[in-house]
C-alpha cells in the first residue's frame, strides 16, 4: 500500500322473423321447396314436397376466417426503487482518505443503499463507495469501494460481504437515524502494471442521509 493510501446501480341480438325458402339444385334439375312460415288458417293445406337427390352431392366449403389476436404484454419493473435523498460522508484507511464524499441514500429492491463519491480527491483520481444495509438497517450487507490511480499508478478495490465475510473482515455498525458509522477491516486489492496484491485494511466510514423517506 502506497504512503498516500495510508492517508486514506398496464344487441341486443336482432331477431328476424319471416319465411324461408330453400332451393335444392341437382344435376340439370331444380326443385323449389316451399316452406313458408306464417300464421296460416283453416284453409291452409301443405303441398307435397318432392325430393330429388342429385347424382353428385354439392359440397360447400367454407373457410373460417381467423381474426388476428392482439396480445398486450404488460411489463412491470422488477426493481422497485424509492426516491433518493442526498448523502455525505467520509472514509479513512488508517488515515483519512476523504471527507468530501457526496451521493445519495435510497432503497433498491428492499435494500437500503448509500452511494458516495469524491472525484476530486487529493490522493486518488476518483474515490467511489457503496454501502448496502440489510432491510432492517441494523447490519451491513456489503461494502464496495474503488480508487482511481494514485500518483504511483496504483488502483484499489475494496470489499466486504456480510453473507460471506472473508476471514478477518468485519463491519461494526453504529448510528442513530440516518447517520451512521461503520468500522472494522475489509479486503483491499491493489493493482499496478497488471499485478494485484491483497491485504486486510482497517477502515472507518461515516455517512449522513438528508431528511426524508428513502
């Protein structure tokens, strides 16, 4: 670790009544079949119906039309996110890295998340930090940090996992309301010229979220 470090994501239906007449067509023959519906009277006498069977049956082929089906797909967000509030904070690794962290506090998919950054840092080109708490906000779920190059060309990746903590790492959380302090040890991976080394570093993170629901 460099000396500088140490200073440190939606009819009705119409009834039609009337009469019906059917015409049966045979080969070269036409017979009219009258079946007239009406009130009729006592003088009404039905006429005999002659049925002629055509030599060749005529088959009417009808093709039902297919109506296009319109389907509407409702797309819903699987990642509900609350409104965010402003956040400020500081970070120290052995010594102070920055007191100028700014960002947001918001809840993403049930996880309270604080995102902080200092892109005008004295020691590193950039400092980025994300802290995620459990849903009850009583313990730290994860810490992820990244430093841009320092004056010697080193970059850093910082990390802590509450579900699978690396040996020797820790995250003690204290605080009241939206102000918190986290301290302990986290993994630090230092990279320069394609070579990476890992170690455990003591750290302290302070953060404060502005008033408002998040």
